[in-house]
């Protein structure tokens, strides 16, 4: 399936534009946060929120999360058209975390262009990124969903966002080089489940919940979403050191940042003592020296870590799909979800 031509793709874009216009007004601000006691500076809101956010959103993100939300809604028997406004939630939150992540990682590029803080400044980027994590609550608040469904939606969003920050905390601590030990593969997978799997879990749970799915379906799809997020991260790790691939960040960024990826962990556990010490030394340098980056990547590739990571990703996907397969009736949407899972394993961008 070509997800770029997904049947509701244009509707997703319209929902984003409708919720967050290019130009913000005092009326928009009033709907978002209530009537001003004095006077809102709408121009400042546009310059510091809408313009940087749309600079980021217009860079061609794949919209995997909104599409997955609609697929899950349909897979449990719901009507995707009725929940289109809610697709804004995972897309804005996801992009908000990326904006802040680029600052934390001191990155230079995102989706082939300078990171947001290099264009608008760290202060505006931090605030805009954080704003995107709070704005989507408005959609739930102002909806006509039943009270219990609203409560469950709030709970899903807040829990998964907290997991995301827990995962980011662990990742930051590891690549600081201060932990003094090599994380285990199980710890790495849990970090990914928190950092990358949480937002995917949130997305599909919301889709199933809003589609009227059973508790069993919501939970199974949540586990599937979490697995998809983990696999997406593993694939990112692989693509980041693949010479013929570009994923929007610079080639070798994970090495520069000292990331303890699955590839690195496997290498540190299987390489010779000298190679292990050399790889750790380069990671802890946080260097941009191309020669050192190539040396580190060479050590990783020599250990067959890429093949190992691909096998782990494949097994995680298969296990998660078995659970989903048992609770969803056969449908076009179910088939599309399976295609999405398979695409995550083999994607090249």
C-alpha cells in the first residue's frame, strides 16, 4: 500500500490546518484558553507558535500516526470520517517531541532542513515544541464524546506522554556516557517502548477507543502500536549508519551523540576487548570527525549487529501481530495495518 495516497490523507491535512491555522487570531486564542482579561497579542502567537510549527509540519512528515489511528478505528468497526479531527492529537504531539529532541541532541538537520531551533532560536523552539504536547487536549475537551470516553482518552494521552519522557530521560543519561555500564538489550527495548513506542501506543489506542472497540481490542492494538514504535526506532538506528540512506538527520548522528543503540549494545557485548574499548571511546567523544565516525561504524558492522537488530525487530513485530490477529475481524483496515507493520521492518527512509 502507498500510504502517501491513503484515502483520508488530504482530510488529515485539512484537520491540521483547521485546528492550527497559519495565522492565529484573538478569537482562536479565546477558543483555546478562554477569554482574555486584557488583550492577547495574536501576532506574537503567530510568530512564536504557528509559523515555527508549520515550518516543521510542512517538511513532508509521513503522517503514519494519524493514518494508523484511522485504520484502527475502522478495524474495530468504527467510522474513520467521524474521528478525523482527533488525528491532530498524535501528529502534533509527535512533532512537538521531535522539536525538543533536536535541541537535546544538538542536532543540525531534521527532514533534510535545519532544525527548528537553528532557524527560530532555542527559546521559541522549546516553547513551540512543548505547546504541541498540550494543545491536543483541547480537542478532547471541546468534543461531544461521552464523559467516560473523554476520561479514558485523557488517561491514555497523559500516561503515554509520561512514558515518552521517561524513555527520553534514560536515553539522555545513557548517551551522556556517565552511567559507567553497558545497558542490556532488555533495558534498551524498554527504553524504546517508553520513548518511541509510547506515542504509537497512544495513537492506536485512541483510534480503537474512538471507534468503539472493546477493552481487549484497545489493549491488543496498544501493544501492537508499542511494538511498532520499538521497531521503528530499531530501523532508525540501522538507517542512521547506512551510507546510502538519509532519514532527515545527518548520517552518523547516533555516533556523534553517543547513543547506546541496539547496534552499539550488541557490538559492545560481542566485539573484542580492544574494539569494545575503542567504540566506547569514540561514542564518549561526541565527535563530528568523519574519520572517527567511519571507524565506529566499521566496528559495529563487523559484529553483525545490523543482522541481529533486524531479526529482533522482525520477531517483535510477529509476536505483536499474533495478538492483534486474534481480536480483529478480517477487513481491509486490518490488512492495511499488517502492511504498515511489514513496511516498518523493511523501510529504507
